């Protein structure tokens, strides 16, 4: 991955602000554990509560995409972060299951507001050839902050899981402050004409819908790590809070692994080959969770699947940005982002049911199989997207850029 042109200052500030937010962002990984431990709910009931959160995030993403175009990206990011802080504090202070569920749903309704404008801001601030690098740097910064977050989770979680939500609320407010202070202000109606906003029709884009399907399967797998891993460890007699140490290991792997991306064999990977490699590593790592029974043994598969995540990071979002028409990046990102909301509904229910009735081994082997499916199918989709977003060779002329040079943006 080449150094390319320097990234704009606004992109660096946005990455920094999101990293601050990530310091407290492991609270949701322990939501099912909190519901079960604090209110005596069953694992299945806790899974349903988490699913309610996931369902609420679906309209949250779509509203975030709309608001970013109508009231401005910076305003949308700030509103979403402040709303998250209020809901997180409500969860921490709830004295009944009903009140906790109310704030969980409220959190879902505001949780994704800031994602579409953040992703669109990055996509529009850099050229197409630099999008993979920009999104990879964002993910690397989030991973670096995740190292501290994992330690916070392991420490506060042993004391009282509710303090994780307090910590998350504090970091949301700090992130909102940074965004409000340093990011460029919003022009009227985000600088877009009304008819331009209305002409964007992401739901009619069949290629985006294919990306949405594959993204939902990936999110379903990834959320099992974030949501079900603590419960899985408890099933094997381990401390659920120690999942925070595994999250820290994953983050450390991604941060220290950044130089690997510049090695010639990896840097030379085409997008289809990168997808096949990344998902295969994920499959191996998750299969490893299926056969490990000690905290130390969990470290090796954690490192393996994290290397797969390292290879994959940034690539799908760059493809979504390439697909989006002028002025439609926010809405395209919002629609693609509903994959996490859909998976957020399915993952807690599927994961807790598999864990409760089939055990941890079946759960992780099933997730490994899903990754192998993506390793086979995602490269075909990547080639189709490259064919659509690259100008045909016949259109090239001595006075126009060649199709070959345009293809370089897809790596």
C-alpha cells in the first residue's frame, strides 16, 4: 500500500476523534452479560435484548445518511455521539430490566447516526486511489485505541460491568467535543442541491445490494466475536471480562501488523486475492476458537483472525465509495451500513441459541464456515465491481487516461 498523497487535515482529525471514542467502545460486547448478570435474565433473553438494539440501528444508519445531506455532516456526527452518551448513562443507571431495555433501544436509534457522515467525509476528502489507505488508517487508529479499551474492559468489567457504559459515554462526549471544535463547519444543506439528493437511489443499485448481502454475512460473523465471545468463554469456565484481553490482543496484532501491508507479496495482492486471503485467515482463526479451552490457547486464533481483518480492512468501504454517484456517498454508506443493523438483530439470537443448545464448538465452526463462503464468493463480486467502476478499454484515447491507469485505484 503506497504512501500516496498526504491525507487532508480534516481526515486526520476525524480519525483522531473516532480513536478517542473507541477507548470506551467495548461496552456493547458485554451487554448480554450485563443483562444476564444484573437482572437475572437467561442467555436467550439477553440475546433478544441485544437483538432489539441491532434492530434499532437499522433506521439509525438510514437517518444518519439522510441527515448528513440535509443538516450537515458535522452536526449529524455531534448529535449522534451526544445521543449515545445519554443512552449509555441510562443503561448504567437503570434499576430494572424494562428501563435497561428502553435505554438499549434508544442507544440503537442513535448509535449509527455518525457512521455514514464520517465515512462519507473521508471518501469525499481523498481521491479514489487513496480510499483504501484512508479507511485502513481509520481502522488502525481504532485498533490502537482498542488496546486501551480492552484493558479498560478487563479492569472495569471485573469491578462492575455498568462502569463500561459510563466510560463509553465519556469517550462519546470527548469525541463530540473534538469534532465540534476542529472539523470544518457545515455549509447550508451540506452544500448540495435538493434535486441532487433526491436523485440518489442506492436501493436500486444491484451491485450495492450484492455488497450489502456479503457485508451482512461478514457482520454476522464479526458480531459473534464482539457479542458472544464473552459468553462463550463463560461456558468454558473462563472469566467473561477476560475477553477484553483478547480484544486487546487483536488490536495489538492489527497495529503491529501495519508494516506487513507494505511487504511486496501483500502489497501486490489484487482486491479479489486480498478478500480470499483475509476471509481464509478469519475462517482458520474462528475454527481455532472451537477447539480451545484456556485463556492462553485463545490467543493464537485471536492473532490469526486479526491478521485476516488486517488484510481486509478498508477495502469494502472503498468499493462502496467508488460505486456511489456524485453527492451520494453518504446515502450509499448508510445503506451498506445497514448490514451491521441486520446482523445486529440476527447475531445475538443466533449466537446465544447456538451457544445454549449446541455449544461453543458448533458456534465457532459455523462462523468459520461462513468465512470460507465469503472467501469463495467475495472475489467474484470484487471483479464485477472493478469492471463496472473502470472505463472500458475501447473508450481510451491518446488524450484520455488509459483504462489500465484507472484500474490502479482498485489495487
